[in-house]
């Protein structure tokens, strides 16, 4: 597989719409399109000049990354494209000294949950200690993520607590 993974910038991001249409319906489709145009980073997996899949990535706060979406064209699934996009995302977060990466997955979306699990993500419980205390708890960040009813929050620790370049000040409130 001759995949090239690179940033999609400006109008190029519109070329990712078919991957979104293949992957989401209803409110998720609406939100994915909106996020495509606003999110800090869209990575495209290209083969033969065609976009086979995309990821949308952002820092929620310094040290905490979020994978908004990974979406692969229906015809290109189970060929390693989603895995390559997630590896690319984690590589970028690791190089930025990100401590924790989160992603939300629909409870019954086996493909999505397995994909994240293959890269070491696990379900984060609501009562876990906050990420700054060494747990994976999402702390006060839920409002910045789109975790809705019927979804689970998944997380992966990449670096020990306190190793990101800038730490946000402590805030009141639990997970
Ligand atoms: C989830 C998704 C991105 C996976 O992309 P993909 O290119 O098919 O994934 P890969 O081929 O790299 O698979 C990596 C691993 O994920 C798991 N996986 C992927 N699809 C799976 C499925 N349908 N059933 C079970 N496990 C699956 C497997 O462990 C797989 O490894 P394997 O093929 O060696 O068994 C793709 O199914 C998709 O676009 N779905 C719709 C959008 C979506 O739900 N995105 C995730 C939430 S944002």
C-alpha cells in the first residue's frame, strides 16, 4: 500500500467530504463537516492521488490531544488506512510531548473501538483520577469534546504527567 499521509489545508479539505459521507449520518455527518472546516489539523491518507481516509486532530489544552474523527472511504476499509492515520496522529502528538490523547467512540461502533484499542487506548471511567494526577480521567475537558449519550470516552497516556511543555493552571471541578 503506497499511502502518503499529509496535512490537508484550505480548500483541499473539501476533498475529504466523500470520506465523511461514507462514514457518518445525521448529526455526526453535520458535525464532522463543520469540524473539517474548523479543526486545527486535518490529515489525509492519499493513494494514487485519491483521499482514502482522514483524521481530525486538535489540542484541547496544552498536553491533551483529541482525535475528533478518523474516517476511511467505505471501499478502502480493513486495508490498514485507519490504523496508519491513527499511528500518524499519535506520532505527531508524541513529538509535541502530549501527555494524554482522547477520542470518543459510539458504544456499539466495534470498528472504531477496536481500532483505538489496537493502539493501546482504553475506556476512561467517569470516576478516574484526572490526567494531571496520573490517571486518564478527562477532568474538566468534557465540554470541549463531543462525548454524548451512547458514547464512551477512550484515552491513551503517551507521556508521564507534567512532561508537556506548558501545563494549564489547576481548575476546580472533577471529571
Ligand atoms: C473505524 C474505521 C476508521 C477503521 O478504518 P480501517 O481503515 O478499516 O481500519 P484498519 O484497516 O486500519 O483496521 C485497524 C484495526 O481496527 C480493527 N477494525 C477495523 N475495522 C473493524 C471492524 N469492522 N470490525 C472489527 N475490528 C475492526 C481491527 O483490529 C483492525 O486490525 P486488523 O485488520 O489487523 O484486524 C472505519 O471503519 C471507518 O471509517 N468507519 C466509519 C467512521 C467511524 O466510525 N470512525 C471512527 C469514529 S470517529
